[in-house]
C-alpha cells in the first residue's frame, strides 16, 4: 500500500509540471519574456531553450540588442532629411515657441514638422496572442512565439518648428534680432541684417549705432571767387599826356582791370557731435571752420630819371570827365614805389539738430536743422612812397626837392551772415569704403560793412611833416564806415570718400562748394572819379568825388579737404 501511494504521488507531480510548462512558455525565474527568433520557427519537438541570465531570443544574434516593445523614444521628427546630432555638439536650449496653427492638410509647416509624443500617431504595437495550453504529447508547440513588432525608427537630429535645424538658427544671429541676409542688399553671405535702424548688423560692413559721440578734424585747401578790381597801377609813355592814363596808346595796366584772385587758402574744419540714443533718432552737432587769409602782393618801382619806366595811378578827372593819372615815378621829377595788397579770409560756425530718418545695412540718410553764421573779411590797400627829384607846384603850393610823400588808400569790407539752415546727408558703405554726400542751405540776413580810410603824409625839408586825411581814391568825400543788411542764402554741398581704418577711426578726402548770394567786396566799392582839388595839399571847390555807394556781388568758395573722424 505504501509503495502504491508513493508511485501515485510521483506520477501526479510529473503531470502537473508538464501541464504548467505548456501553459506559460516563459520560465518563472525570468523578468522579461523570451522572444522568438525572427528566423524559422523551431520544430515542434525542439527542446525549449532555458537560461538563467538575460533572456535572448532563440536564433537571435548575440550582438543584437533586445528591444523592449513597451518603450518608445520621443523626438522631433520631420518628413524630410534627418539632420544628424553628434555627441558633444548639443546647442543651448531654444525658447519654446508655439507650433503653426492649422491641421496638416491646411498648413504645410504643420505637415512637415510635428512633435511626436509616445503613442501619438504611432502604429499600435503588436500584441502576442494569449498562450494556448498544449496537452501532451506535443508540449514543444508552445515554444512558437509571435513575431516581434517592427523596430521603431529613431530620429537622431533636433529640428526646430520653423524648418531649420537648431544649430542653423545661430548662423544668422544679430545683436538685436534674427533675420535673413537677404533682407538688406550688400550684406555678406551668412551675416544677419535686420532692416530696422538701430541694429548692429552686417558686422564691419554695416552701420553700428553703438556710438554716441563723434569728432572730426579736416585740413582745407580752398579757392575763392576773384573780386573785380579797377585798374590801380599803370605804366605810360613820354609821348602821352597825361602819361599812364587809360585809353592812351602807351598805357599798360600793371595791376587791376580784372577779377583778382588771392590763390589757395589753407585752413581747418572741426566737427563735434553727440547722439542722444543708440537709435540715432536725435543728436546735436556743432562745427567751426576757418581759412587763413590769402594775400596778394604787387610792387612796382622806378628811379624816375630820364629813360626809366614811368609809373602812374589812373583816375577820372571829376571836373572834365576825362581819363587822367597821378605820377608815381618818371619825367625826372619823382622817384617812387607803388604797392597793392589784397587779403581775404573766410570762417563759419554752425549748430544743428540731427536725426537718422532712413537706413539699412549699407546706407543711411540723416536730416539736420539748425543755425549758421559766416564771416568774410577782405582788405585792399594801395601804398605810394614818393621822393621829389626837382621842385614843382601842385594846387598853387610849391613842392620842394627832397620832399617825400607817403600815401595810403585802404578799402576794407566785413560780411556777417546769420540764419537758419536745413540739410541732409547720405552715406553708402561697402566693406571698409564709403561715399558721403552732404548738402545744406541756410537762409538769413547778411550784414555788409565797408570801411574806407586814406592818409597822405608830406615831409618837407623846410616846413617839416604834415598829415592830411585822404590819399588818392580815398578822400574826404568817401572816407568813413558804412553798413547795410541784405536777405541772402548760402547753399553748400560736399562729397567725400572715406576708408574705415578701424571700427572707430575713419580717414576721408573730398570736395566742397559753398555759395553766398550777396556780399560786399573791396574792389567794387572804389570810385575812380577824383576831384583833384581834394588831393594834398587840398584846395577849394570841386565836386565831392570820389563818392561811396554799396555795390554787392555774389561769392563762392570751393576746394578739397582731407581729414580723420573718430566715433565712440
């Protein structure tokens, strides 16, 4: 009886173990299910593969990883090419931005760029059919496992929702924003250039409004319009009476009778400015320039002996209206020297409000408005130094041998302009080079002032030295100070070409033209008609000539300039 009971127990335990194995193909000691190989299914009578370590699918290559079908990676995906992301090259995180609105069908951006979360839009993973219990004698049939689900594709790049890779977002990155190089003409490839003013764009090729201050200094080399000067010195012939008078065959004009120029004028110009903000919407600037006096000197001398040159100063006789002349040297009566000097100088100052009204990466336009003043100062001086070689009589007065005459005629003009001005400046830059055009026009009042003076100092060996108020063309009838105001306008244009030596230092050279509609100049203020009774020593009677009357004329100055500008 005991033996029968023992055999029955052994048989019962064996059948239970067999039934349990057929119901569950995975060993109870394994934490993951055994995956059937993707190759041919094992024969029904094959012995199950049982391992105690990490389960490996039957027939699976040893180096192939086991995929857990319950875990899927999440990533940004695109329907286009996948951009690789390499180890160690992860960029900084981007700021989250909303996805485009609309369904994939209505919005191509949404269709191309999607955010895939686990389980969204993925095919449902295949689920193995429930295990089927197999009764002996075919327990090996339970080893046939369902095929694994397809391996999900893994995107290894990070793609932004705007269609460009995360890394490419930083290729076009400006100081104040992100944009495309195509937004501004002239920007080098791969450089950001927002169209808005006040942006540091295009690197050195653009206009970076980080500067607030600027200062420039220039050397000027300018020329003035010549002034009309009447004939002041002539040479004559013994055959002419009076010798040296205009219109006679032997008369030659030595100085005057045409527009006289003073040659080139050297000077300097300084500009100083400040922008109230980085956007250059409002700024102030002030400038000053000057041109040193340009001087013209003429001198003629003669011993006055027989056969030596005859020098004269021509005029019109007020009594007869005929051409006449005052002797300087000749006829064995006078030895003398005559000289003429002209001087001209120009200066100006201005203060403006300035604003950038348009700009892109290669060009800008500034408008300005403010106040301007100009000054034009000129002198014309004629001097005579005479020595009497023999006695003669003038106006009934004996002029003794050895007497000397020192005669001066001085015509001086001063012009002062005060007015408001407006203008514009355009500059275009290409790389380190730029071209700048600036134009301004000022409108206001010009105060014209004329001062006329003359003196004649006679030294007689007997009576001594006497001084008389008046020379030849400056007499009691026109000596004095005169002034008037005239409405005038002053346009100016300048063209410069510059080179940026550094980001802050610019060298430039250019051309300027300035026009002044009305000024008083010395030459036109001279009246050549003279009452000889006023000559020293003066006598009674005669017309009050020479006389004074304002004679205005236009004026221009032009020239070249070279300088440096520093911004910070």
